[in-house]
């Protein structure tokens, strides 16, 4: 459990607070392992939650998309946003239905997104998107053209208001339930890649690079606690 304080009142974990982790490194590790986050915001009293890819550079989260994207056009107005991401590490099977749970790592970020207009920063963000998905890919492929840059919106969100929440370990049953003759424990889950499939127009002499044929997501073991739900 982290001993740091929450960066703000709204990032303070209230439900099962012993699972909270406010360590910057933990938050970064979870973000770096994930692939898709969800961005929540309110427009004219209507709530929206949109899934999107992202990239991180130091203490800044970047999102990108087409200028036609309603989400990106809306977020440029300086609205408060909430970004969430969850990694599921396993199923936790207890002796009672009530105490079944999941092991997970999650991050919540609050803030205001800002339009990235500087070309160099925009390129750095686009590189971060690419490298976040496939490490080493940016140097292999063609860089974005001037038209592609102009046709892409990039927004930045500072990671100053962020918190993590983590559950690890096995089930925690009521004391009387430990005598029930039923299996209890954990079923670990892991995101894995299967064999790459060549594009139909790939040159026959081009082989799959080793870092793609053995593709994995970066994984970090984050300390957490088991707790009753």
C-alpha cells in the first residue's frame, strides 16, 4: 500500500482505501502496460465515456484522432475530463459467492486536456503512441507527412491528478466458510499475442521481425492487498 498522500481530494480513493496507491511510478507502470483508456466528460448535461488509444511522455498523457472527432473537438474547449484504465490480472474464487472478486490494477486521472500545436511536441506525441503499442516500430516505418500531421489532432493531459488502485492475492472468506469443501483460489489472466499474419501484399522476402513474432506487453508486479468486497 502506498504511503503517499492523494494529489487532490477528488483522486482520494474512498472505497477500500487500503488498495490505493499514489506512487507516481506505479501509475506510470499501469498506464504503460495498458492499451486502451476511457475518457469521460459532460457536454450540455449529457455524460459521455469514449474508449481511445493513448501514449505517455514523462508526466503527460496524449490522445489523438481526426479533426472530425466530436470528442477531440469538445475536449479542446477546456472541459474537465476523467480518464480511467483497468488491467485485469486474475479471477479470485472464494468459497462463497459473495466474496468472489478480481485482481486488478487501475488508474484514474482528472484534469483538462490541451491542444498540442507545436510541431515537435506533436511528433513526439505521435511517436509515443506508436512506441506505446509496438516498441521499436517508429524507427521502422515512414514518419507522418505534413498533411497527416495537419489532419491529426493531439491533446495533452497532465498526470498531476492521478491515483491507482490495486488488488492482489487470494480470496478472503468469512472464517466459518473456510470449512466448506469447495475449491478456492486464483485464475491468473494475461494478455497474450498469437502468431502475426502477413499482409496480403507483403513482399515475400520480408520476414516478421523478432520483436513482433515474440510480441508481449510490458508487465510490472504491483504490490496490493486482498480485501473484502
